[in-house]
C-alpha cells in the first residue's frame, strides 16, 4: 500500500492496513527487504543494512509499524540478505577501490584467465557469475546479478559484521528473520571449474555453491551469536537441502534454524511449466517433508512467493471454477504440520497478470532472460510467451485493495502495473462476500487455531494411489483426528477409505456447498472440491 502517492508501497501504507491483516487472522508479518537499495533486484541488493530505504519510509516509521504490530499481538519478521550486498554498499565500494584495500577480502576477487573469468560458473540470474572490475583488473564473484557481489563468508570479519547487523535489528525489537539464499554462503573450496561437456563456456553452477559442506558451520555460528540469544524466529531460504538433510537445519535442539523454505515442489513446477499438476508427485514431495520432520522439526508451508507465478495459473483453473481451485489448493497445504505462509494476493486467488510487451518487465531475471533469448535469435513473441508463464513479475503486481483506480493501491502511477483483473479481484469486494477466496482463507486460519490435531497432529497419508485427490489425516496423540480431502483436478473424483470413518455432522469446512449425506466411507468430489471432516479410526464394532 502506497501512503504518499509516489506509486511505491511503503511502511506507512502497510501500517494503514494492519486492521486488514488482523481481521484476516495473520499473526506474523514477513516484510521483504526495505533497506536502502538501488533496487536492481527489488531490495535484495542492500546498500545499507541498518536503515530504511527512503522510498519505503524512515526508521521512525519502522519503529511505529513494529510497535503497532506488537500492540495487536502480531510479530514482524524481516528479510536479511547476507549472502551478497549491493555493488553500491560502502563495503564493496571500498573493497573494489584497490587490491590492498582492508576490505578487499570481504568479497571474492580473483584474476581472470587469459581475458576470461576465473572459472566457468554461470550466475543464477544468467550470464557469467564473474564481472571484471576495471579499477584493479580482477573479477568479483556474484551468484546473482552483477550488482549483487557475494560476500566472503570465509572471512571472520565479514561474519562478525553481519552478526552485528542482525543484533542491531534484534535490539530494535524485530521478532526474527527470513534468511535469504542462506544455503549459498559457502562456495566449493578452490572455486573449481565445472564439467562443460557441450563446451558452452559457462555452466549452471549450483553444485559448486549450494549446500556445500561447511555452510552449516556458518549458520550455526550466526545463530549462536545473534537470534538464538533472543526469542526470535529464523526461517531460512534453503534451496538444495533435501528432506533427508533437513533435521541438520531445523531439527529440534539440533538445527540452527526454526524452519526452512524447501524447493522441491517449486522445482517440480519450474522444470515442467506447461504440465498440469501431477498430484502423486506433489503428494510424494510434501509427504516426504511431513514425515521427515514429524516430531523432530517443523515445516514452513507455502504455495506462492515473490518468485513464483500465481498458483492458480499453474496448478489451478483460472476459468469458471477459479474460486474452487484457489481454495482447494489452499486447503491442501494449509492444514499440514508446519507454519503456513500466505503471499500477498494469494488470499484473493489472484491469477498471473497480463504483459503486453517486453518493455513492461521489471524483474532483473526476466530482463536478463530477454537479452539471452534475443541473443539466441528468438523472436519477441516467443520470449513474451515464456515470460508470461514464468516471470517473477506475475506475483509482484501491487495489492488490489478495492475497485478504485489503481486498485486503491496508489493515487499516483504504480511502480508496476496492477493486474488488470483488479476491478473484480480485490480486497474490498471479497471482504463483503462470504463465498470469496478471502473469506475462505479466514475460515482456514480460524479452523487451524481451533483444532488441536491441526497443530500438533501426526500427518497420515491416505489414498496414496489417487491421481486426482490429495488427502491426509492429522491425528492427535489423544486419537482425535481430522481428514483433509482435496480434489486438485478439473475433473470429478472419487474418494474412498475404509479405515477412517467420516463423522458426518462434523464436516468442518468445505469450499463448495455440500448436501447432507450418510456415506461414511466414500465421497464423490466435484472439480477442485475440498472438504475437511472430523474422522475416527474404524473399530471392531463398525
Ligand atoms: C531469493 C529471493 O527470494 C529472490 O527474490 C532474490 O532475487 C534472490 N534470493 C537474491 O537475493
Ligand atoms: Ca510510497
């Protein structure tokens, strides 16, 4: 929400919407980076860790936001971007100034090889992971854009400086951190070339810098010296951590973090962006994470974020039953064991936006991809077709608060055009509509709070072979249990189970109206229909 008409959402804008978050039932707000930044990567390129970017407000606004959240019993988690800084951060400016700078070793500098970069790693944002700096003739490493040089975590001074940053925010009262790109802190010793069978010169390099042995030592130290000294939450963005390794990161009494954002169901989509949802694969992946952490750790649950296209555009159905697919997908992930995260606009069932031409893309990855595809001779309409499906800008459009011009988000020109659906898909209209996606999310949040099995209950997978329905039971230690049954397909689907008996008066939630019926074992579900029942195990007398 933009409070001053400059088209950019800001802290005072968020402050004006706390009533909304409270009404919805949110208890922890995760704020993406709001530090001073040239915004090459929407704030994930920080040029000063201990201040607020002028476009977002001031430290006084931040303190006020924090106090108002706390007054309402809500908490605030900020986004710490500590794998890299902006190339405009004073540390990097000093580091690049001369080879003998005391901060030279704060970043990763190497000589080139005969006019080529020091190795053949490709950056996550495409192109070489190295950029040559004219001042000293050496190259610096950047796993993301050239404006995001990687910090050298092998240097204890760097680690101490970043710890001080975290402590500074903790002293200010923040309730915790989302730790960006935390599995990339450690690079493979020696920064070796990777195999390049096709001779392309620059190859995807995740294996050389993602979850490399030694990274956990850095995270443990950081935890010990900062947030573990406080009652603070730590959520790590953990690409490359498998469910088998997860306990080392979040195991109770063992891992340095409270939760991690795993990437497996995300990868499932990104490697097959055209395919409809394959329910058995999703069940296998999410089920594996549920089992791995059961009783020993805690999951973070999500289906959207700032990097993914909108979930209903890839796994749902934007056509007629839009509400159904948004609410069915919501039910599926929201009632698992863990902490569910909602990304802004997801609670309205927002779909991907419309891009008319390539000039509207703001996201650095999309822009690099445009250059790369053009260089490969691809036509603009081909590029547009790919990015319409995959671009990170899809989910970054401003929040539509009402059907007023620009969705009530700003009185000026928004920094990114609103999703053109805003006259129909917005907060104000859905708040008045008991059948809206928003109203459903509110019910989901309440249900989670009311029902003990949904907090601590075991996750029991059922209907393991069903190709349309994702179903599971949450069973508490006292035997009370709840079944979550979601048809995630655009076709009708049959549910049948012998062991768990559906307790009929106890249909706890459904996303479509349900006529009374007595069958306690089987259901016929409509496309994208989801139901939540109280259930009990079959006994000898049944
Ligand atoms: C992960 C963040 O989610 C993404 O938005 C960002 O571009 C990269 N890390 C780099 O910081
Ligand atoms: Ca503003």
